C-alpha cells in the first residue's frame, strides 16, 4: 500500500495552517481542556456524507457539541446483532450507551444521490445497484420499505418523498435497538427527524402528531 | 416510533435560523447551483464521529468540497462482498466510482475513545466489548491487526501508536477494494493518512518512504 | 494587559451575527425605544452565576423586564455602609432607589457548587476556602448563619437545606438595608424567594406563613 | 422578614409554567445530565445587570455554556485580598480556578446608567453618589481611573468613551489577579472585551494592536 500514500496536497496544507493560526489559536485553551477531559457532546447527528450538507455550520456547532456519524443517505439499519461489522450500529451504541447523548437527530436532505439511486434501483432502472457485489445497492436496500410506502401513496414527487422516508425508516430502525428504546423510555434521550433543502437552505421536521414533515 | 419523535430543541432552531439569515444568505447563489447541478467533491474524508474533530473547519471546507464519512475510530473494513450492509464500503464505493474523488483521506485523531477501547479490549481489560452483542467491540475488531503490530513494537505510548495504526489499517484495507486499487493504478486518485492532535491542533501525516507519521 | 486581550472566538461571532439577523431584527423598534428612553424593569432578580440556570428563559423574559444581578450562590451580604466596594449592595440600591423595581426576587438552585463548598467549609472539610486569601471562601461566609441553622435541624439532606438557607439568609439580609425596608413598608415593592431544581426544572418558593419552601 | 415575603406574582408563575411545559420539556434529558454531572462552562461573561442586555440570547447560549456574573456597569475591582466580601472577585476566582473557563469576556453596553452616573459623579454633578453611604457611588469609583483618561482625551462623546473605559478598566483589573495572570500565561484562558450598542444591536470589540474598540 505504501507507494500509493502521498503527501497531503499543498492547498489543504495551506488551509490547515490557516486554521491552526486562526481558529485553533483562538480556541486553544478549550481544545486543550477537551483533549484532557474528554468529550461530552449533547447530541448525536446522523447525516449524509454529501458534500453540500454543512452539519456543523448549520447548527453553529461549537467544538465538542455534536457526535456526528455520516453515511450514504443517513440510513440506520435495523438492530441485527449477528457479530458482523456494523459501523452505524456501533456509532449509535457508543453515542447512547457510553456518551449518553440527550438528543439523537437524523438529518436528511434534498437532491440526495443515494436516495435517487435507491428509487431507481427499486423501480428496476438501476441493475448495477441490484447486483450483490454493489455495496451501495446493498446499503440502499435498507430504504426499500420506504420505497414501498411511497409507491402506495403515489405522490407528485416520489424522490422527495423517499428522502423523507429515509429519515422515517432510520427513526423506525433506531427504535429496534433495545438500548435506544431504553433511553427513550427513561426520558434520557429524545429523537428528532429533519430534512434539509440544499438550494433554499430550509429545514423541515417530522411532526409525530400529523405524521408529516412540516417547515421549521 | 411516532410518540418518541420530538420537535427540535429551540436553541438549535435559533442557531439554524441564524445560519440561514447569514451564512446561507451570503452563499445562496452557490447553494442553488449545487442543488441544481449536483455535488462534485474533490476529496473524500474518512474521519471519526468524535465531537472534538472539526473536519470541515480544519480544511477551510467550502460547500461542496468534501464528501465526508464519519464512523467510530475512522476505520475501513477489508473488502467483503457478502451481500450484507456495509455502510463504510458503500460510502467508499460511491465516492470512488460515482463521484470519482481525486483524494481519499483517512483522518485519525488523539484521545480517541474508540481506539482506547480497542486497546483495552485486545489487552483483555474490556470484557463488555468482547461480547458478540457489542456493536462497538465487533466494529473495533477491524483494528485488531494494528494492536498486534503495536504489541510487537512495544512503544512507550501504545494507545497513541494504535491511533496511528487505525489510520494505517484503514489505508491497507482500502487497498483491498478492487475499484480503489484501479483508481490508484490509473492515477485518478491518491491516498492520504493523517492523525490530528486535538489539544495542540497539530497534524501528522503518514509518509510512505519512512513508514512513519511525520509532523505536517 | 493589551497583549492578552484577543478577538472574540469566531463561533461566538457567528452566533452573535445570527442573533442580530433574526432576534434583534424582529425586535429592533423596541430595542431602539429602550435605548432612547432607558430601561424600566419591573423586577430585580438575584441569581447564581451557574451556567445551568437560565434566568431569562425561565421567566419568558422580554427585553427590558428584569434587572439581573448574578453572583456566587445568589447571596446578599448584610447592610454594611463602610465605604468599601460592595457590588451586590450597589446593585440592590440601584434597583430599589433609582429603578424602583416592584419585585425583588432571590432565585437559588439545586446542585449549587457554591453552597456545597460552603457546607464543606463550615464542616471543616475545605481548608482552602477557610484561608483569608480565598475570595470564594470569604464570600461564602455570608451563608455561615444558614449553616448553623441547618446543623441544628439536622435534616436528611443538609446541602439541599443549605441551598434553601442561601435564599432565606439573602432575604433576611435584604431587610437590613434601610431603603429596602422603606420600599417594603410603603408597599412599593415585594420580596420573593425561590429555589430551582435544575434536573427536574421545578421551582419551589418560600412561604412565609409556614416558614417553608413549597412547590410552585 | 417573613411577612414581607410574598408568593410569586401570577404572571411570572404562568411564564414559568409555560417554560416548564415547553423549553424545559424539550431539554429535560440534558438538564438531568447537567444536574447529575455538574456544569462545564466554556466561558465566563461579566456583564451589566441592565435589563436590556440579553447576554444568553445574544450568543445563542445553550444551557451550561456560560458562567455569568452581572453587576452594575460590568466592573471588576483590582485584586484586594483583605478578607472582606468581594462578590465579583469570588466569581472570577471560582470561574478561573475551579471551573477553568477557556474564555473570560467583559461585556459593556451603550446607554449604561451606571457609567453615566459615574461620569456625573466624577464631574462633580452627582453629590449623592459621592456620599460615603452610597453603595452605587462607591462601586462606581472603580471606574474613576477611566474617567481621568477620558478627561485627557476630551472626546466628542465622553460618556460613550467611559463605557469603553469600563471594559478596559475591568480587563486591566482582571490582570492584577495572580490566578488570572497565571491562566493567561499558561495559555489556559484568553481575555476578551466587548461593548454592545443596545439600539442598533451591534457589538464592537477591544483590539489590542490598535488599543481601540472596532466593530465586530
């Protein structure tokens, strides 16, 4: 592997140095305490890897506030304790059990390539994703129950609806984890579902009483 | 699930509204283009969920630049096309195959609770993590080969060494993915390994000629 | 001194800008009147500096409503016109004599580090606080008469009782100020004593007829 | 004292109940953790009691973030270890020594009644404040060195200049505390000086290189 690992591109070195001379410098005292005493984040956010979703700036995130897991399409699989590697389940377990976060937030977004891919796959228009060897397709299968529900409702914009389902399916699957349910029942934690519209910068949230997403 | 989903806490609504009125407003034109035309990130970063690691601010990240996957201890499992859900592998596949990122960066960090947990587990001091039902322990098993190597070298600070191994093991495992190797061989992409010291704000990078981490 | 004064950390600048673009913007007309015509607060609140006590949000405080003094353990010393600097006495004098507030509220709280420190000091378990050079210890001495009363009653939870005494001692000391007594006798002002339970969010108030704190 | 202590006015009970049913309810999990584990505020803010200065909303303050001391005109007296009650010095000592805050912020403001009173007193136009029995006058004497400097510069708006001096004098006096100096020298803490314009909602900060206040 060694020969393929290269020095960091200079433009990123420059930016890092700028950060160290400014933002790090002005927060040095706090970073040192955080290093010494450990993190105590108040919330976990599960968001998409998408480069257009600025999780931390959107919530004015202070260093140490948010434990952030990001994967394709902000999906959480159902509880499956089969001894395999489950990165998302591990992150949720660590946040809830070890860090004892007070809020667990699933943040979806518009124009999501993963969700659009899932829609195409479920509609039979993306045979590549349906191959067993496709990690992306297999991963997006988590969202298939959401596709079925969208199909039944036949909305005007099914892909946007499926983005909302990506949040709802994740919330539902989170509830299948015994330790999540326990924290919720003990009122040690609350769940939240959001969807971000990239172009307009808006947020809508899942409202349980109406079972709808409503503008914030 | 419905009754457990709550409205977003007001303090986050306020912060979001502040972001929308300032940062979003000044970047509106760019956000709209990004929404219309899709993302075209130059790099993928694989980092830890840790709340003290500010990936985007450290690299002066503009909207649309970095495709970011974050999991416990910034680990990548080896290529395992078994049809199971592999969130990390899916994210790497999507970044390399669909988005065709030019740089793939693994970013580790100091004071990592996941790495410390792995060290304790491998040393037989964390029976909880060794249980098959522990998602965190099973996930951290990816790093076990790194622990073995640290054990052989017997360094003064084995946990810090294991943080470096978390980066190296991930780089090695990335090389087991055929599409990663292909992109590297075609010189369409480069690999990079970094470790961030939270308290001092410094970065060290893996240098292939010396097989060591050296300060940036 | 100059070289030690730094620019405000960027994350606070961002939050301030968010506030200015939203909360300030929607209240601009009122802020301008308040600036032009001066404040006319209805109440003074004496509370603790503790970061977990949100005085203004707890009482839905609008701009201009509460004159707020915050010190360690919400203590008021007895009237001592000795020509020394007395920040708390000055604040009370200004509120009662110049602003003519209608309500003077002492707000104590649970889990108070200051009160716990006072308890340890009076019990001989905090020699540091007993040193003459300790500002904190000297300040907490104001509460020593409360400790004596708690000792006599020997309640199950003496520190919680001492938190209540911190409110009562302050109310008693307020009565030693001639201008406070005058305002009370003229029925221009009323006194109130509260204790806030941080974890449960509850309030209890001092009820004179029973000489007890009772839930609100 | 007892007969003068009254039940909390109903309008405040209603507001408190509204807060408990909404804001507290949505943050219950976090409040409970803060109660159990104690506070770890990142910053201390020294501000004026003035009812028009909304410290926590201006900085989007999350529960547990700011240790807040408020007194008349946001003044800090010089280090005077004479065994008397010094509420401000005690608050600073507790924040720096026990809580180990990373930022110490002095926040002044426009239209400050205390500063205007100090100006009148020093100009010989407020004999009441000059009486030894005036707590307010004695307290405002802390700012007298600032008045002398303003007098020398003879600016167009001397009271506004004195508001700036109230911040500078406090910063200077903070530097006379050995433990403040120690924390600054060890880079465990930084100092910041701000002045808020109530009517316009703006902030200016003290910039050490120019020895001036500049807009944020």
